[in-house]
C-alpha cells in the first residue's frame, strides 16, 4: 500500500483519526473480472475493521462500460448542447460531444432536454448545478478524458457502473470485507454503494475521502483502505 503524492495519510473526523492507503494495481480493463482483481490485491493488505474503497471507474471498466471515443458518433443535438457545459479542472464532464451523446443514451432524450431547459432557467437566476440534479447520477457520473487520464482511458468515455450497491454486498459476502464504491475527484465525492452502513455511513465516508486519496491522474491506484489510525499504531507497537 502507498500514500499518493500530495495526499495525507491521516485525517481527523470528530476526534477520530483515520489512515487512508492506496493500492496500486495493473491497468484494469474489460478483460478483467472485478472479483479476481480484488482477490489479487486486497486480502494481503486488508485487516479486520478496515473499509475497502474502490473507484467507480475501475468497476465500470470491468463491466465493459468504458467506450472508446472513436466508437461514439454524437448526434447534432449532443454536439450543440456540449458547447454550453462548464468545463472544470477535474474533468471535461459532458463538455464534449461524445460524453453528451452518452448522456442521451444513458438517461434518455426527454430527460436530457428537460435538464438542459432547467439549467438554462438556473443560469438566469444564477443557480448552478440544476442540469445534473434533473439528469441524475448516470449523467453526473460520466467521465470524459482529461490531460492526466491514465492511458488508454485518455481516449475513452467511462460510464457509471451498474448495480454498485449490489457489487459492494457481493464483495462483502465473498471476501468478508467491508467495501464501498466511490465517484471521487478533486472537487467532490459521491458514495455509490456501501456494504456496511453500521461501521461507515455515507456521510462519514465522504468526510474521510473528500480529498480523493486515490488521486486524479496517473497514480494507477483504483482501490484503497481506510483504517482507524489508533489501530494502525497498536499493530505497529506489537
């Protein structure tokens, strides 16, 4: 396990300290089975009481939900609407024709058009973010390439994974491991699924992981471990 560059190992939430470790893997693709990837890298690093957190992008890639840009043929409406999307440093979002086209396919034409209309009204009253509130998490979770995206995914559009909550529960049942799937970048975080709400609820997970310890570039660490810091210290002392 490792601590990624410019990321802190320890965060303090409500007087409890948590260590966050990243797990480096090979470049995961649609040829990989998610459970096989977890079996290969996680059990040797996991200890009782830990929480495994997994990037939604890695899960989506194993579900064949990473699509080469060259294979996406945007409709004219997608090209038009993409011009009005605000770009951010963390990613292009729906600000390119190919990602907007996938939003149409994932969410339906009517919903995207209605979300665009509501967004236009929001700009008039200076209220941002209405497009994604209406379009929903499938649109919000679409990732386009940015300059630091790990190859070959710098030429892919990646969709939100299917059934993230079910996957977390499957991981828990199969490996006896607490697991969560997160959609995280340097601007914010969404918890898509979690197997054990009694140990780490979604609000707490957001606080622990809000600075994105997995990184946003070429770290090649799509999974990580949360461990209470005092437990780390006790084990080192033994």
